[in-house]
């Protein structure tokens, strides 16, 4: 795990994303790729002289804002001790991030729990998660760090998604001071037993501790965050969208709740 992709946008989560991406790049001894995806298409497909004039003004304003943002980020990164590059693409954010994920090891996005007008849309998180080839760090807007060497909590329910997340997070978990695995009883059957996650990590030289609280009335996401506080976890590893994504968005679900409300970074895979 050496290549980190950072989503660049002038929103409320940019500073937290940037700090987390820098921390991760340093910890991994890797390279930081900054991607600014500009959704405004350069082509003018508007009828009438007035429409063309308005679109030209919007395009020029977009270019100016993009240039200012690039200057800001490049000046900031010039003083950092990491290898980096900056690229701009004329595309929708989720499409650009997914396309550029083919040769990166980790993508850094923001949570959907920031200020309403400046928060990361849940749609972008969901689209990138389903279409990208790399795991995603979902960073809360008010957490301006990623401590890869602190304690980590793994959410485990024996599902395909949780297995993918565990495998993807191995390079990070190798750096963690402690690794805790929380198994939460759910109303569904999965193929992998509770000890499977711990045994898999042991093959990679990672010691872990299993926590199996008795079934209760607490929601799964609440149980995960409670245990994260108990073990002082710096981040939570989890599989996302165990149910259909449509159901998650309509009825809530563990994934959506944590994307909005988690106070610590998430490392997620589908």
C-alpha cells in the first residue's frame, strides 16, 4: 500500500481530508495523488446567444476557482515532506475518482456528516465505493489526522464485504498498536465464523483480540461506535452495504449511519 488518492474540492472537509492523506502517505512511505474533478463541461450545448454567454461566464469562473484552489494546495504541499502530484479532470467527482482508482491503493474522501451545504454527498461516497477498485478512508470533517499507529477496530460479521475490508486493511493493521475485532450478532447468516478474521490476521503476523458482546437492542452502528470508544480506536475497518444500496439509502442501515455520524475515520470496502 503506497499510492494514496486524495479528492480535492473546496468544501468543508478539505482540510481534514488533506491532513489525513498526508498522515497516511507518511506512514506508508508512499506517494500522494491529488485529484480535482471539475464537473463543468467545456462544451457549450445551449441554444441562443444569451445562453452561450452565460455558459461562457460560468466556465471562466470555474477555471478561475480551479486555478486558485490548485495554487492553494500546491503551495501547501510544497512545504510537506511527501511525494505528490496534482491533476485536474473535466468530469463528475465519482466518475473521476473511480477511473483513477485502478492504480492506487487507498482513496481519501470525507464523511457525509459535515455542514449541510458543504458536506460530502452520500451519493458520491456510494458511487465510488461500488465502482472503485481501492478501499476508501471516510474522514470526518472535524478530525484532522489519521493515526495509523494507534489502536484499530475491525467490524466483523462474517460477510463477503467484511472479508474484503479486512484484506484491504492489512497494511494499515500491521502498523496499529492494537487490533480489536468486534463481532455483532445480526439477523442473517454468513459463511465465515468469528475466529476466521483473527486467524487470517495471524497469518500476516498481526495479533488481535476478539470482542463478542451479547445480543441486545442496540443498533449495530451504535455498538460499533461504543466499542471504538472503549478501546480508544483511531479508526474503524468495515465492509459497506451488506444489504442492497437502495435499501440502505431508504431505510438507513449501518453503512449510511456511520458515513454520517462516525466520529472516527472509517476504512471501508464493498
